[in-house]
């Protein structure tokens, strides 16, 4: 099994940038996903250039924090309030799939894609902050952009979202309904599994036949320690990232670039 170890939230804060930059330079993580609409984005890009790992950066679509890069989405209170994103996903479908909503979300995602490319980064893969790409209007907005920009990989659904004890009963039903639509998309089938490290280790016996998997971390600098702050951990959400990643040593780490080369071969 080949494993991409991703550091989410690059560009979200100065402390996260310091932590992720160290993880990338030391090879603890093999990829990082960048939010392009934050005050610390340019710092993150500069760090990746200085560290020589710009080819290991993915796009972290962000519709929940920070300032929009397009204008029309700012006029819709469901997505934007008081000069910042305020997306609060709802389950009632008729409220989610107005054509205008899909249009403004597509404009914003495309603005984030163009900003990413204008940094001189190569867009091979993407994920999203708070998993917004799994919400109906965001997915419908994103789908045609995958072909337009030749995006090869989209983070698949974390299976835990279908479990009521993690996602709530209503949301677990929603994700169970949504998953077949995602699985029709080849970009969502590159990884056979995607989760945090804890969840991967809990399920690893059932994952032995998977060729490529992704585990994600959320490195942050807390009291001079690099801590994984993911809220999706069931047991200990404050483990040091290096200790977490050490549990993956028996698997073969791989970058997104190397993964795509192997699949091509």
C-alpha cells in the first residue's frame, strides 16, 4: 500500500504555516493543501518555494473561513456575512440547489483555482476546508471545473461521515445518499481510503488490498510543539504530528506526483 500523508490548512494561520513547513521540509508529510484566500497564504507559498516542495502542494477549497475572492457570493447571506465566509450547510435540498447558488459557488471556486495557478503551482489534486466539496451545491459547482482544469484527484468521502455517532443521524443519511454520486467521478476513486491517521489504524485490517490511500493531519504550533489539532479524532485530538505519522512507517509514503506517475505507468 502506498500512502499520501497530507497536511491540511496550509495558509490558514502563521502558526499552521510554521508547523506544516517543518513537516514538509523534514519529509514527515508528503503533501500539503493550501487555502488561497487567507492573509497567510502568500507566506505559505513563500515557505514552499524556500523549502523546495512547491510540487507537493494541493488546493484546499475554502468556503467557510476568510474573505471571498469573487463578488457575487458576497451577496448571499447563506455563504457570506460581515465581510467573511459564513457557510452553514443545510440538508433541505430545495434550499441548496438554486441555479444561482451553484453559479456563484463555481465563480468562487474558479477564482481560488486561478489564484492557486497564478502562484505558479501545478494543480493536480484538491480537497476542501470542512469537507465542503461534499455538499450538494459545491459538488455540482465543482464537477465541470475538474475537467476544465484537468484535476486528477479529489479527496473521497471519509467513511466515518456515514456513522451517526460522528456525523449525526441526519447528516449520516445525507452522506450515505451522496456517496454513490461521488463514486461515479474517477477523480474521487484514486484513493481507496481517506481519513485521519487514527481512523486509518482502526480500519487497517480491512484496507490491505487498497493500492493508494491518504491520511490527513492538521499540524499547528501549540506551546512550541507541532500538534495535530483535527477535531475528527475519537480518542486523542492533541497528539504530536510526528508521533502520529510514526505509526504509518510500515507503509510506503508517496507524493501526489509520484502516485500519478505510478498510475500512468
